[in-house]
C-alpha cells in the first residue's frame, strides 16, 4: 500500500460498492460506473478483490451529496488528482469546522466551494 493509499484509508470512514449504490438509487450499476468515468464520483480499488468502492459520505439517499460534483470539478481544474481530492475533502479543517465533505453533508456547500476556488489561485 502506498503512502497516499494508507492516508486515504485512514481519512475515509466508510466505503460503498458500486452495486450497493445502484441498488440504493434504483439505477443500473452501469449508470454508477458512468458517473465514475465522467468524474462525478471518485472510486478507489480496494480490498482483497480490488473492487471499485466510493466513499460512503459522497452518497446522500437517492443521489450525491449536494455540491459534491461542482466541488470536485473545481479541484480538478486546480490540477488535483483523485487521491489529492479525496485527501482535501476528508482532511479536518478547524476553520470550517470539520472536513469539507462533512460541511457538504451538512449543506454548507457555499463555503466549501469558495475554498475549492481558492485552490485555483
């Protein structure tokens, strides 16, 4: 396991398999895979079978957490890799307070997106 992988493992509290997300949303698993391919979702190969898994906090009932896709787009525009985006989203920030993903889950997306835009500078 690389240093980045172990850091992400320690930051992300829970993961979901793509079929579990598709079942929760009532859509074909191919639709969830397409979201990964298009960058709307970040999935990581983990576990003994190296299956694709998505951080559980990204999922909010019937869809994605509000403002997540837009935030990830801003971070990609800042040339961040998926691993760096995960680290950014899940690292505690005492000025928020909490992590950016926690703020998104709590519908405090405006402040998170403002901070993501600052990464472009």
